[in-house]
C-alpha cells in the first residue's frame, strides 16, 4: 500500500497591503495622523492630560504591537486604529472612553496574609 503525501500551501488573500513595505507605510501614516490630531482632541475633550502625556501614550500603544510580523494582522490593527481615530475625532465617544487608554494595568492580587487582610481578600 503506497501512500502519497501532498504538501499543500495555502495562499491567503491580503486585506490592504501586498507586502511589508506597504504595511509599514500604512502604520507610519496612521501614527502621524494620530499625532497631528492630539491637540484637536485635547481641545474637544476635557481630559486631565497634556500633549506630552498623550503623545507618550500614543507611542506606547503603537510599540505594544511592534513585534507583529504578519501583514494581515498589521492591516487589521491599522483598520482598528483608523476606526478609533474616526470615533475620537467625530466626538462619538465621551471623555471616559478616551481615558480608558490611560487606565493603569490591573493590580496584582496580594500574596501575603497582611496584604490580603487589608485588601479584603480571603
């Protein structure tokens, strides 16, 4: 009984970008657009942040996905970023929705007895 194994490669259809260079240009263009809109966003929304803090947070959000290499995932992140920008500039969010980006990370649960007791955990 002879069995033949065929290797099948699947070609995926690109979302926006054909190659890495196009995806990189789209990311840089989105970053620049967000960067330019920060002063206008701060005028429209009454949030307790200044331009420097907002630009630092913008950079942090983009650097969070710096290690993504798949073009389709990069394109989806760009689309989500563009949607978020349209919602923000169009004033479809309130200030609380905008401050969600500045929310600190979740505090770790206490491990020792005294910390658990003071925080009310069992």
